[in-house]
C-alpha cells in the first residue's frame, strides 16, 4: 500500500473502491489479519463480514445484502488523509474546518461512552470517531441513490 491513505468519500481508499468483491480486495492487500462475521442490521437477516488488516490499520466490510461487495472502510492509520491533509489526532474543530468546503451535509455530534465522541455526516456516509478530543478513527462507506440502492463507483457485474 502507498505511503498515504487517501480517504475518497463515497469511492474508497486509494485504489480500493467500494463495490469490489472479496477476492479483488485479497488480490490488492493480501490475506486479512482477522475476519469477523456479524448481523449488522436490526432485521438480522443479512450478514456483514469485516476484514481487518492490522498492518495497514484498516478494516473493510462486505455485506451479504449487497452481494458481498465492499460497502464500508475504516482506518486508524496515522498516514490517513482527507483532502490531502493527515487527519489522525486532529481535534473535532480541526476536522469540521477541514470538512466545511467538502459539502458533506450537516454534521451531527453524539457523545458516546468513555470519552468518545462521534461526528457523523450521514449524507456522505462518513463518521469521525474521537477519543479524548482527538480523532482516532474514520469510517466511510458507499453513497446511496436511495435507501436500498448503492451508487457503486465501479461497475458491478
């Protein structure tokens, strides 16, 4: 993987694009360190499989409901960038200032447990997780045409 991890809202990370299959990601990054399977939704009908790559500090989630295509990424890597700027360790104010010109929609702040705060841009499928006031993880996913239809950045065959 490159020396920087460029977060591409609605698209992916560097050359890893939402909509790719599990074998395609394995070709790009190799065997994951760990794989978790869980029911992600309230209806418990569909599974999500999360692939964790400890070496790169990223996780990739594939949803059964979307034919096991890549739908969500997360990173805690110090080399992760958004709009060309490294983001880990930044304050919420710094992230909000960085996000302002990106037209992400309205940000929602939610206080979590244990000194954690979540800043979500729901319209952009983007979450910023803060611990003790500093950014510790970014989660982002594919954008949606409507509640059931992903806007894949790659052709899905």
